[in-house]
C-alpha cells in the first residue's frame, strides 16, 4: 500500500516537471518547448493519481 502511494507521488512530480518543461514554463533542458513531453507528462500525472487513489482506497478499507 505504501509503495503504491510513494510511487504515485513520485510519478506526479515527474509528470509535473515534464509538463512544465514541455510547455516551456520550465527551462534548462532539451525537453523545453517540445509538446510531446507535455502530453507524456499529463499521462504520467494521471497514472500517478491513479496509484495514489488506489493506495488511499486500500488504506481507507482497513485491515481485513
């Protein structure tokens, strides 16, 4: 459960950086200004949110 949440948070952060670089909001990389990284970043953020939501749902169920 904790692993899913941690991996989800890491993916959200990485996706946020890729989205910012792809859209040109963050400079200093070869990825800056390339729109495919914006789309890839959004997909990675959604996967991360899914993992965090899955971990949260398992946590709220409690032990069986």
